[in-house]
C-alpha cells in the first residue's frame, strides 16, 4: 500500500469516526429531551367561555396531549370527574380544565325537597337515567267510572334526578294486580311541594309511571291543555 492509499484509508476512518460521533450526539440530545419532557398524558381545555354556575358537559371541552411533568396535580384527565359539576367561576376559552375550577352542583334549590319513589326498572330507567338527568314524568290512569276512557298525563316536567338506587326484585307474593314488572328501582328527585304531591299520587294510584329523559338545554314546558291524553281525542 503506497502513501496515497494510506492517506485515503486514514481519511475514511476519520469520516466514519466523525459520523459515529455525530450520531451519538443526536442520540444524546434526543435522550435529554425525553428526560425533560417525559411521557404524554390526556388533558382537557375549554372550547369556549363558560359562565359561572353553569352545569358542565363533555361537549364543552376538547382533548389534548401534553407532557405529564408539565401537568399540574389538579388537572382533570377524565371527564367523568365533571359529572354533576358546575363552574365555580368564569372558565375562559383555551384554559386547561382543573378540579378547583368546578364544584358539585347543589342538590336542592330553595323551595325544593327530596322525594324518592319506586319506578319500573324496564320502562322507567332502562340504564339511561343517571344522577343529574332531567326527566318528564308520565302516568296512566284508568277511567274514574266504568266506561270512562283511560288517560295518560304528564304529571311533572323537568324533574331533576338526584339519585338512582339499586334495582330491587319485587316480592312475588305481593298483592298487586297491576304489577307487570318484576324489578323496580328507587329514583330520588328534587321537586317543589306541588310536584312532590303529584309524583307521589301517581306512584300510589297510577297504573304505570314512566320517565322520559329530557335532552340537556331543551325547553320542555308543556301547556296545561296538552298534559292529558285520551286516545279518543287523538286526531
């Protein structure tokens, strides 16, 4: 091997060593960045402003990813945490949702009372009504006298559900001629005095009480003339 070839080999080796050094440097930088950033986790930020004392729902937030080490300990990482919550202050668009921004929604408003009744588990709940839901309460009654038509009545509108209890099997020996379901569930409502009277009357004397889930934000006010239905009057 002559001197020119030796110089070529030396230059080639130097090039390989420099390349390996550069590659090691890149790996070192990447490793350093990873050590500073760490794994990413899910967080949520506001899509728009939310006024104080407004009930919260998942549609008001968007999911983002950010390094875990940059996330504050009270950041909300699961939207199940906001169920039944309200904003404690104005929540600004783009703000990261944190647990100290929200509080539990008051169970009762002034003038309300808690009332619990037993509802047919199949026709009244069906697994979709949960604490915080708003429902309309329907009841069907037989005619007052023989030959009078049966009626369906909207007993209460916009009833707030406070709690849904455990499904309970009915006593098969109970004396209840109208019993059609074998399971019931206790539902607790926040109601005014008159609505509490209406709903307890329906539980005692109606053939069937049914709950209708109301979509959030819907206006379900029903005029008094439209709260009673008879098949014969249906046009």
